[in-house]
C-alpha cells in the first residue's frame, strides 16, 4: 500500500526559504541571471512537490501513455499554483502550452516519451538526468517554467525509486543553476547533440547522486516502498 503523504513539505519549504533569503548573494555565482525567487514562486513550487507526492502515493506512472498529460499539471502548478483565479488568468497561456506540449514534433512530449522508452533500463540517476536534459534543452517541453517543472519530474522519478527528491539548497544551488544554463542553451537535435548531450546527462546524473540528501531530511517517516529493482 502507498501512503497518501510522504514528503515533509515543511522541511522542503525551510530549505527553499534559506535559498530565497540568500538568493541575491548566491546569484553572483551563477553564469546567467535568474528571475527573482519570490514568495509566489516558492509557494507554487511547494504545491508542485505536494502534487508529485500524490502522484507517487497513487502509483501514477507519468511515462505511461495514459498519464503523460499529467506533466502539464506540474507545469501549470509551478506557474500559477492551484488558485482558480490564477488559472483563469493564465488560461490562454495554459492552452498554448498544451498545444506546444503535444504538437511540437522536435521538443514536445513525443520526443521525451520516445527518449525515456529507449533508456528505461538505465539507472534512475541517468534516467532522471536525461529527462531533465530533454525537458530543458531546445526546443523546451513547456513554454515557460521548464527548470522548475523539470526538477519536479526529476524528483518524481527519484521518489518512485524510493529515493529523496531533488530540493534546491544553499549547497547545491550553484551546481544546479549553472549546468541548467548549459542545458538550456543546448539543442536536442543535430550532429552536435549526439556527443554533447550524453556528456551533459552523465555529469548531471553524477550531480544528482552526489548531492542526494539523507532520506530523513525531506521525508516525514521511512517510506514503505519495495526495494528498487530498476525501471520506473
């Protein structure tokens, strides 16, 4: 049986608040300028963690054909939260994102799904890193919010494997934002991508594994999941 709540959202909020409080200082180490880490952004990301927590609790496979559209809800949540008024305000943008998600041949969900199916047997670290690369590289999976959405999908994959989620902290902010800038400026397709993207994926997988926290840090209690055997 899967529990309804496993993530310690208060602990995650605490880590994000620490980053928010020193974001100007931290941003001096970033290779590209970042948007301000506002309270709205933080709260929306927290709601995103609550959402993927429910996905894992309900044993939802985001990479099953019937559930691919649930990634759109992750993106909508990081952009405008769960507030119905904000959803109405963003309605046109969300509709455009949905069209982009399903119809963009080079960078939409079909590209991500095909990549995932081809590499499903890899370690969870490599799969998670590869998914992040496919979400963020050009053309991106979503119109906006690819960094936050991609990181939540990464966290979902890690949690499905019984591992802690990726959470932005003071210690990993530089290691997260600077490689993300490299990925964002890389193309999914073309001759260059054939040798560039696998190297980026390998480095990002190592980053995810190296900074993975003690499970007690972001979980309320020991997770009741079967031992990881590979696969989603």
